[in-house]
C-alpha cells in the first residue's frame, strides 16, 4: 500500500518547532499504518534520542541554537532514523517516503540519515550544522 502523509497535522507540528517563541525544539514524524503522522515532541534533545530505538524508523525535525561570538541563530536539521532491526524493505521505503515528509519540512540547514546512535550525539549534529553554516567568527577568539 502506498504511503500517505497527514500534511495538515505534520505542518502544524513543523511550524511549532520553527517558532522561536515555542519551547518545543523537536518533533518526530512516525508511521501509523501506511500514513506518516506527527509523533512525539519535546523541549530536550535527549528526549528525542530516546525515541530512536533499534526497531523503529522515523523522521525528525529539530531546532538547534548555533552561532559564534558574533551571533546566535536557530538552525534546523531533518533527521531520518532507521533502527538496526528495521527490515530491508522498510529501510528502502523510508528513503522514498522521505519525499512526502519534505513536502512539509522544507526549510532545514542539513539533512541526516542515521542508524548509529553515536551519530545522534548533540555535539556531532551541532558541529555538522556549524560546518554547513558558513562563516565562523569564533576563530577570532582563538
């Protein structure tokens, strides 16, 4: 059966993360049968990491505060998590289903496809976002 997405509900969750006035910094998009729907959401990155278990596949939109001595700004990441115990067929479908998620989640600095929990470490993601961000004025203080 072809995968669908609940665009309205997913867009609402996406906009909650994008809103700087919101304390919600992440939201997951999960499978409910053959439909992608909003999953959990939260204020602590570590709580998101706990959603990423070996038997699940999900998409996440996460806001990080990055920057340097000169400026702080929000950067967004689209994370595709595929647990180690997810079947080969489901792994393959996740790649094609991501196009549905990208119809809603359109603005992000970097995209990650992760199946190793070490790559979910907050410092790793922030460092990758910093690299994608261009100029680094922190070098002036070194």
